[in-house]
């Protein structure tokens, strides 16, 4: 696929890196800063063009005539929208994706479409990250919580703790532990290495276990891996920007929320928009302020400013002062793995959350959801099976008969409103939503082909 990426900032560079790993893609990155482009070209197999991505001549030089997709990821919503308009009007680019940050635009979906601003897909990193953190707070024992099939199925990652009922036992005993609950362990990571989740595999302490289950069974399965954390009651947010403000509005319905913001004007705005959230003016890295606000009684502390270093320091300080669980928003990929090995419980990478939303529109075959896992080293996808036994490689076949590439596991199938946990004798039908876990990203193209139908189907 010939893909043009506008903007080589942190999000654009991350997307370019992700897509350039796949041999089937030809990537061209456009940015106004030549130094950033030179650095990208030194590390990745892609083309770069220096210039304003919304200018027709720049898009022409970048190969706009032959582009299959435009992904506009600059820091300007307006440039992203104009670039999509130019690509549509002059080059008839089939698919146009734009990063839109301002809620003033996002609240008016009628702005976007063939008869308006021709953006096929709007991506709001702030909205995606807000929803992601909300899930983590709803399931405080989990490292990741991801929705599939409109939330009917969830993929959850947990770390196995000493004393968990299933720890030290084979996976095949899970049905004895929680009768009436069907689940599938999709992957196990032990000391950073992927382990095939066979029936005889024994769960060990500190294993990172990914499992799939119907939404209503998630808490029961988590309890098998580790002792469930106490319910969340009190949440403190550091940073009242777009993410902090949206998250507070979501959480204040069910939790006691405090938000700390350094900007007086923004504090007044938040105080007027939020109902029960306590808005505090101050520095979240000030130990005296945290102590005065009873940080030791907080169930969750989330650092959500635009400054990685400030987020790390305030989260570490909150943990040291007694907060039960701390999360930190971290943009630099190099920091994410580093901080999770220390005092910070969960490091949240906006880029990985955002990339998943984009990949759902880039993957071949009918892929409707993609989630990046383990800092991008693995993927979970939701693909729809189409066709019949003659035109499809999967429809009408038992799972055990499918030529799945090594490192690929089918975790669940959603058929209408019914959730089926995948077993070796499960037969895939046309229209099924199939949830797959892929630990080896090199085989993604093979999985896509598996779910593509023969041309005669159409």
C-alpha cells in the first residue's frame, strides 16, 4: 500500500515506524523540518519530502497521484483537514485519515464526509487515551483492557501474583476453578519472551497473561491470576488539559475526583464545566500540596500533563507518599519500559493507543479493530469472516484446521450477540467477528490474506 504520512512529530514518527516494518507498505513522510526527516530516513526504509503537507505541489512531489492513503498527523487540525481536501479534490486519494485534536471540531461529526470536509476517519488521540485510562480505572488489577465487537468481548492483560488460584497450575484447570465461565488465554509473556499457551502450560508468578472473555466474566478471570484490588473510590488527576478534563467528567459520576492544574484560567474553566470534581490550583510535584490533599488516601493517581518528566516525577512522588496505584502519560517510547520497572504501576503511551485506531483502517481484509500490545511488539485484531467454503480460507473450517501463522492465536468469536470462546473444534461462519492475538508482527500480512475472500465472492 502506498501511504503518505503528514507530520513527523512523535505520533507521525511512531506511525511511520510501525508501518515501515511491514514489507507490503511504501511510506512517504512529509514534514517542514528537514532534520527530523533525515533522522527518520537514517533508521527506516522510507521516502521523505520537506514541505507543507497541505500544499498541492508538495503532495504532488510526494506521490499524491498514486497514493492509496493519506494520514494527516500534524499538530494543526486545520492543516490536516486542508490536506485531506487537497488530496480528495486533486488526487482522488481513496482513503483520508486526519488527526483532529480540538473538541470544537469533534463535537460536530457532520463537518466530515464526502459532501463536507472529505475526511474518511477522524482520529482524536485525546479521546482514545481518555477511554483507555477509564477502562484501566474500572479494572484496577489489569495492565491493559481492550474492547472488541462493541465491548461484548474484552482482552485483558494481568500480571500473575503469588497466591492467585491459577498460579502454579496448568491452564487446562481453569474451568475447574471458575465453572460456568469460558475464557481463553491468548498469550503468556515470561521475562519478555512469548510462550505458547498450551493446555499443559503452568502459570508462574510475574507472568504477563493476556486472556479473552465476555465482558461480564472479566473480573472472575482476573481473580484467578491475582488477588483482586479493592474497588476504586478516590482518584486524583495531575493536569487539567483535554485528557484530564474529559477523564474527570467521565469519572466524577462514579468516583470522588480531584484534579490539579497549574494554569489559573484553565482551573476556572474546569470548575465551571465539572459538577462534583474538586479543582485545585497548584503543582502536582509539590509534596506539601499532595500531603494536604490526602494523597495517601487516593486509590489512583494519574499524571496527565504534556511534560513526560513532570508526569514521571509527580507519579513517583505520589506513590512514595502513599497513593495505591499510579499511572503516568508518557510520550517518549524509550521512557515507557524504563518507568514501569520502577515505582510507576502503568505507563500509558498515547502513540500506541492512537496507532491501533489507525491500523484498523490500514489492514487488508475486513479488519474492524486493531490494538497495539506490549509497546507495539504484539497486536490484537478483530477481523470479520466473509464468503463461503469456496471463496474463503476460514469460513466453514474448524479452528484447528486453519493455517494460522506461528505466533497467532484465535481467542474468541462474536456471532451476532453471542460470544463464543474459541476451541479447536469451533467452526467459523460467515459474518463472524474473529478476535486474534498476534505475537509475531511479521506474519500480519499472512493473517490479512487469510481473512480476504476470493474475487469471485463479489
